[in-house]
C-alpha cells in the first residue's frame, strides 16, 4: 500500500511526539543518575544535565558503608522477599479453594469475600487502632501479615485456575491426590505466567511501600529504604546522619565529593534499579494478567 | 404414595451423610481456606468495628467499649471546620483533574501507538512509558522536586532561554500546586493506563479495517470511524467507574509534594486524617471524617455502576 503525503507527515510527527514522550519519561532518571555520579561540590556549580562531569562513586560508597542505610536496605529486601512469597502463596491457595463449589461452606465464604472486597479495610484510624490492639505496632510483622492475602490477586488466580483443563485435576484425584497435593504439585506449576505476574505486582508493592512505616512504626530499625529516602527528602534533620558520613568521606578526599543531595539521588537510583531490571522481562505476563483482571472487573 | 417415598429414601440417605463426614472429606479444603477466612474477619472486618469511634469521644485507654458516646458531635464539628472543608475541596479538585487526565491522555497515547507501523519502536516506547508506574511515589517525588527545584534543569532551561528572569519556585506556589500534581500523576500513570486501551483496540475485528480499505478509507478516517467507536464502550466504562474515586485523592502526592507553603491547596482528606488522627491523636474526629469520605465514595461507586449498567451493559456487579 502506498502512503499519501499527509500520512507520511502524520507518521513523522507521531513518531517524533512518541520519542518526545519517551524522553520525558526517561530524562528525570538520567538527570538523577548524573547527579548521583558527580562530585557534589561540582554539581552545586550547576550545568550537569546528562553526564557526570567529575565522576565519583562516593555517594554510593556512603550508602553501602552507612549502617543505617544498610539496615534499611535489609528491611526492604526482607519485607519484599518474605511478603511476596507469603502473599503469592496465600492468595493462590485461597483462590484454589474458590474453584471448588462443592466445598460445604463455599457460599458463605463467597459472601464474606465480596463484602470484604467492597467494604472492608480502608480507613486509617480504625486500622491503626486494630493494629495497636493486635500488638502489630513496631513489629516487622506489620509489613507482612496485613497484606498476607490480597483479594484482588485471589480473583486473578481463580480466573486463571478455572481456565486450566479440568481433566488434569480429575486424573490427579483418581490417582488419590488430596487437594493440598494437587494445589502444590499441579496447579502452581501450571500457573507460571500468573505466578510471574502476581509476584511482580506484589514484590513491587512491597519494595515501594513506605506509608505503613510512617503510620505503624516509630522504631529506627524498621525503616525501609523508601522511608529513609522520604525522610532525607522531607526533613533536614534526617540528613544529618548523611552529612556526617559525607563530611568524613569528604575530608579524606579534600574535596566535598558527597552531600545530602547526591546521596539522596544515589538512594533514588539504588531503589529504582531492581525495578528497572525486572519489569521489562515480565511485561508480556503482566499485560495478560492485567487484562484478565479487568475483564473480570 | 409408598412408592414415591421409597424412591426418595436412598436420595435422602445420601444427603444426610452427616456434616462431620463432609468435613472430614473436605478437611484439606478447610485447611486451605479457614486461616484466610479468619484473616478476612480480623483485617477486613476488624477495621469496620473501629468505625464506631466516629460516634464517640474515643479514649485509647478505655477502648471502644469504655469510651463515651457522643452521637453525631464529630460530624457537626466537621461541617463547621474550615480546614476540613478545605481538605474536601482539594480532594475533589485534585481527584477530578486526575480522573479527566488519566482517562484522556492514555487514550491519546494508545491511539498514537496504534498508528506506529514499526513493531520494535512501538514496543520500546510502550516499555518506557510504563516504567514510572512501577517506581515508588517517593522516587517520583524525589525526581520532580529536584527537576522543578530552583536549581533544577527545568528552571535552568527557562532562565537560559530568557523565558523567566529568575527561577520559579514551582513547589512553593500554592496557586499552581494542583497543576503540578496533575502533571506528576499523569507522567506516572499514562503508559499503564494505555495498556487497556491498546488491548481493546487490538480486539477490533481486522476485517472491518480491510473492508474500509477496500472502500478507500484513509488512516484518519479509519481511526475516526472505526477505532474510536469500537473502543467507546471501554472508554465509557473506565470513565464511569473512575468517578467513584472522586473523593479519593492519593495520600502520596499531597504528603510528599506538599509543604506548609502549599498546604492551602495541597491538603487532602487523607493527609488531613493522618495529621489529626495519628499525629495529634484526635481519633474520633478523624474517623468521622474518613467515614464521610468512605460513605460518599461508596455511593458514587454505586451510582456510577448503576449508570454504567444502564447505558453500557457493563458493571462491577
């Protein structure tokens, strides 16, 4: 098919606009990366836009040498790993039970589920009081237990399970397998695309979460990377720990190579990199998963 | 008569197999569901019990059972509190802007992507476009506070091309906060929002396009007369359903991007409730505020769902 002149012009403009949009999406990250890799004293003179001028890894060294920040990274990693495994397993298991209409409490269970879906949870203060009563305040468990089951994930998993060929499960039943075995040995291995999607969603949510730290903890040792970054961004006092570390490092080099700003940028990069590495490989899965979910919705 | 009874008997026997036997047979299902049902009762229904605080002068030491009941006092306080009403206004404005932009811009992006012939270019742009969706709001706030800071590249650019004489304090100006937040929100979610539109575009029957080509339709005509009408149902559903969020502006944006200088336009219900509830300990009052919020939100979802079912045939329930 031949294109008319108008169409060619349209293609060019369309392409240019899309490139412009992509640049808008990426540029903030490029800028932050450049600042985090540049000597702080030099950055303050301005003029850094794309590439670092005086290259240094010192801001990153501070992160990996600072005990508080390392501890925060530890919290972020452990809540992501433990929380994700638990959420994915529990949601999938619950979803599997929802594929069994013959289960004697299937109907009440379904009613409870939908009430919870539309009315449950939500409000901050009642939740706060509940966690206080349950003794979840200032415990690592507050990151894990309240998010153990995700009702939305249950729906996604259930939709996926019901689409699997029923014959496989029947065969397993004839072989004498119980539901627990069928779930772990058959359903989960057959659901890799869904598992990948939910794992990604859940891991990203855990890794990115910072509100629960703000609301439900006061303890220094429970702060996650996101939270520490938020503190540095919001409160000047929080940056004193960085400043001290920065001064120590700066003295050695006799130039101010690091300041709270450059460390803030370095933390931003460190918290972003895992996500940038993971999501492009999973995108064909999560697009599918999202569409299953929205069709149901 | 006898015959009919004798016919029923075996059936009844089967049914009356006692509940304990059923439970034993389904013990694995019970094992796999009862912990989660308990979890739902505690973590989903538990907070509902806390709503009662809205009708009390709640004292954490006495608990809900021991606190004094005050009826609607907290709600009356709310309607006489200028700061709370300001938070409501900001919530409605910010979320309305989000709803409008988050429905229109992703649609435009999807239509633009759909016109791209080169698959590699298309998928690259798409992959880049939803990167921000996966990044935490703390990172996003960090990026934009820096980028639009007084020493940031945006101000550098504006000064260098002599558009402004001195740097603009983007984040200190309460008059532009709403626009700044809208921009950040749309930047974060545009690519993600486009996924669903692209999928519904992909669902359009290719034969319709072929027929249109045979009839001599150009690309613009196809877009205008085929693509857009075909995805209209999706567009309408997303619009209507998002109306339920009008009383729900995110905590993240206002808390992370706002500051005392912009509080007049930045403070939304979520940040207000946090400030009065947790930071100041006015539990009952802030519970009342969020109860109102939840109630209106629920009514809006219900209404938009009803409207959606009536006009498009699609609904949540």
